[in-house]
C-alpha cells in the first residue's frame, strides 16, 4: 500500500514537473513571440515612414500608391488609342512643380515644332538622364547642366509663352513622360541631336530612333 502511494506520488510529482517545465517553456516562447511581434511592428512602422525618393530631393507632385498608379494607367490606356488622344485628355488644372517646369521647358524649346512622338522622345531623354548616375539626379539639374542644352543661356531658360498651345502640349507631354504613361520609340535614349548636324560623339553611340528632325541614341 505504501509502495502504491509512493508510486502515485511520484507520478503526481512528475506531472507537476512536466507542467512547470511546460509553463516555463511557454513563457520563453511568449517572450520570443512578443519580441518578434515588436520587431514586426517596428519593421512595419519603418516601412511606412521610409519613403524611397526618386531623385536627390522630391521631384514634382507626389505619386499615388503603386496599385492606384497601375490601375490609373490601365484605365487611361483603355480610354485612349493614340498619343494625341492621351495629350488631349491630360488634365490642365494645377500649376506644374519646378521640376516639371524644367522638363516641359526642355520639350518646348527643343521640340515644340516636332510631332508629339518627337516631343515625348526629348522628354524621355531628360527623364532617363535624371535616372542615370552619369548626370544630375533631377530634371532641372539635367536641363541646366552646363553645355548640354543650347537654349539655356547663362544658366537661364528663355521666356515661355505660357498661354500658347505649344506650351500646353509641352505641359501634357511632361506629365506623360514623368509618369511613364506612353512608350517612346526612344525609350532608352540619353542623347539626341538635330539631323542637320553630326557631332563627333554620335559615332560612338547606338542610334535608337530618328523622329522628324532629331536622332536619338543610347
């Protein structure tokens, strides 16, 4: 009888020890889980607060969420069948930021007499340079870089007839190029020149497209 009681007591003691060990293990796991939860929350907070910047400082108006941008782009592509239609449907309300003003200015002075595809190609060169480490990392930096664009005189852009149709088209093309709403035949170009000149550097580049009076290279 005494042996049975002793055995039963041993079993109870073993169960108690197992339960206690399990409780300790649960506590450790809970702490690890809590730490993991805190790390996850911290990472989530970091993801929300750290916003990747397109260039060295904020350029143009804020962009929507990627899902919204993709949806908006798809809707616009479904609604328009040509670059002309897209230009005509671009909203004209709201003043351009300084950076988009620089981009539109390059379009206006370099290609306002060109077809829309040629104007978009000029804009694409500016956008591509701003994304390439060999050039300044902003539209204005690219446009005002010394000895790059002949229309820039003494670090200044000439007067723009902002009420003209040519400027309104340049504004629309700037928005389209910045947001990547239409593919250009000079999509990867970072150089261009007029067809009536042949600079020495052009022999070392790959020609991508000839649009009206301009040749585009990468």
